[in-house]
């Protein structure tokens, strides 16, 4: 992307205020991607707990999500201590992970950049495309709602935006049949 005057100035989970200041001084544009916080925690859970156990074939070491979530909310994981989307305050364009390819290409197009095809990197295959809602019980849903209240409000995310899930007798959310 360098040939079009675009450059990556930060990583997936870090920012460089010096690089951001340079882009702003050059009257550039800065964009970032946000994701539904409920889905973020499932992604982190699979990356840090489930995928690690699968890689090492230590399946008995998989901590259940309802036990893992309170511990990461309490102790942090190196990222969330600064705020879930702490770099967004520097951005003039916010892209949503759920529509990333479409929104990224629309943003690129507004500057005359050709469309790009996005690939996958680090996708947790063990999740089997299971909806994030199904990992939650009422308590874990409330925990994320409280912990991420600012992000949920600022970016307009809901636990069940389409009203497709209900709380089962087992205490977990399931898609309405």
C-alpha cells in the first residue's frame, strides 16, 4: 500500500502516538477497526485458551469461558487495561470488523485506492463459526455489559442486535429455532 501513499503505522493491538501525530500534521487520515466486545472476548478466549490447548494437545487444560472471563476482566491481558479500543480516539474513520472488507474498500475508494482482498490470519478453527452469544450465560453477558459499557454505547454494539437468541433452561444463550 506504500505506493498509494498509505502506510500501516500501528499493529493490531498497539499504537504509536509519534506516528499518529506525523500523519495528522501531514493532514492524513487515520482509521481503525472495532469489533463487538462480546465477540472480542470469545476471540481472545479461543486464541489464548482453546487454541493453545489444541496446539499442545492438552484438552483437559481448557478453562471454561465462564471461569476465564472474570479472571481476565479482573487481571487484564495486556490490552484491555488501556481501554478496549484505546486507539479509536485518534481516528477519523472507524471500520467495523463485522463489515471490514466492504467498509475498508469503501474508505480506500474515497481516496482513489483500488479494492483489496482480505485474507484470514490467526482464525481459530476450533470455534467452528459458532455464534459468540452461545458462549454466554446471563452473568458473563452482564459482566461484559458492565466492563465495556463505554465501548458498547460509543460504537452502538448490542449482545443480540437481531433478537435471535434466548436464554435456555441450561442457562446459556441459544438461537431461537
